[in-house]
C-alpha cells in the first residue's frame, strides 16, 4: 500500500508562487503564447489559466502522425488515448514557465506547418 506524501509538496508549491512571482507571471505569459499557437493552427483552446491543452485531428491515425511529426522537429507532444472522447486520441500539449519565447515560436511554426499536412492524410 502506498502512503500519501502529505501536505509537503503543496507547501513547496505555494512557497514558490509566493516567493517567486516572476515564475508565475512567466507561466501566464507562456500559457497565452501556447493558446495562441494552438488556435492559430486551427484547434480549439480553452480560456482557463491551465498550462495543458488537448488537440486532435479527425482520426487517431492523423493525430498520431502529427505527434510523430512534432517529435521529428524536437517537440515531445504525446498522443494519448482517451476512450469516449470525440477523437479517442488526443495530443497533450503542455507548457511551463521555463519554456523560452523562441521555443514557443518554433513550436507554433511546427504545429502550423504539420497540422494541415496531417489533416490532409486519409484516415
């Protein structure tokens, strides 16, 4: 039986937010940049302050192809299975405060480049 880590991780997280507000602000900036990139590539994106976005193409095969194409560009964007959803396979796109603006710009360009090509693939 696994034991709970208790409240210590939450305390550390709260201390980071309190003691390093620049990190929290950078995360907010990066979330907005990623949201813009996801939308510009033709995917819906939530408006919540959450650093994780889901994206999918019409078929699981197309979604996996996009994941592979992004990996070839150096971006790890896993294709995860979620039974019961509109696609069944989603890309899990996430961002942190440590991502640099140029990294997000490169990702936006790669997503915009590969998404239409993967959409055009027959399922």
